[in-house]
């Protein structure tokens, strides 16, 4: 039995500081919601050194064998 999916994407580097900050804040909220203020301080200090990429999904394929 298996299920799988493959996504074909294009990646774009995010250079706008506001967009980078928003993306990194969303990661903090998801993975460390108890440390938002600490995350904001870290993001502010590391923003120029952080690389953020936006992925645009072009196509998704999948298959499964359930028997």
C-alpha cells in the first residue's frame, strides 16, 4: 500500500524586507508560538542574512495503491 504526490514548483527569492519578515514570522507562529517576541527580535537581527524563497506550484501529480 502506498500513496505519493509530486509537486512541480518554481522558486523565487524574496527580496522585499516586509515580505521576508512576514514569512519568517509565520514560521515562528507555527513552530514556536510561545516565543513570538523572541522570534521577532531574532528576525530583526538576522533579516539581512536570511534567504527566503516563495514557491509557486505549477502542477501536482499523485498515485496510490490501496489494495
